[in-house]
C-alpha cells in the first residue's frame, strides 16, 4: 500500500523544518507526485494561493487609458482589471449582478461601459450599476455594483487579491503597494 502525502502534510513538514532551521526550504528537493495531478492538491492551492494571495495581473501599460481592461482567470474566477475615468484601477468580478452571466468575454480591450450581453445591465468603469432595463422604479441600482476584488499597483505592476478580508500589502511589497479597492458585498 502506498502512503498518501497530502498538501497539508507537506505544509506541516515545511513549517516544522522552518521552525527547526529557520529555513523551510532545506529539507525539500521536490514535491510529491500527487501535487501535479491530484484534485485535493489543486483545491488546497486554490484555497491557499488563488483566493488569498496577491497575484500579478498585468502591467499598467496594458490599461493606460480610461476604459482599458484585461480579464484574468484567478482560480475559478474571472476578474476584469479596469482603469476608470479618474485613473484608478479596479478589479471587478466578471459576473453580472442580475443573473450571473459573464459580462466580458474578451481578454483585453477598451470600453466606455461594461454591458452584460444577457439583459443589458450596464456598469460603469468602476463597477457601479448604471442601467438595469425593465427593472421596476423601486429598484435601487446602488445596491448592485459588480463585486470587487482588491487591486493595487506597485511600480506599474498590477496585482489582484480575491481575499474577502482586507489583505496586507506585504505579499507584494514592503511599503509601496497599498490595496486600492475592497471587495464589496
Ligand atoms: S444576467 Fe446580466 S443583465 Fe441579466
């Protein structure tokens, strides 16, 4: 019977090695074979990396003008990284607040607005809901902006972080990169 080495076993061993030596890398030469194909490892990576860490999403030069955007797949999510009219960069979940359709199919481009192809809900460059056709007069658009991830820029490098909590900037830079937006509900 072969022994099973799960991601948490490796994490625990690394933590022990780090505590013992102050250097968690010395005791490893390679990852176990399961790490390359197992669903368990993939899920743990998603949990520990994709949904918590600052991840590089592109360079500011890719979205130099207002309306410039790139879309990035982060774990299971699609995120629109977009510059607004004030020059601020936003990381917006590419999921319509109406029925959950994917809003932006392109990997990059420029847009004046984000318009969902399904029922034409229309969002501003900062994710605010601007138009919702066929909704009743009592409908409060302000309650339905696109969900946001955290975004920051450091020396022209743009990072996103899908953490629900406000992440620290330490994973990106010691000081220069402060999160610029927070994930909304
Ligand atoms: S799903 Fe986007 S407008 Fe209906």
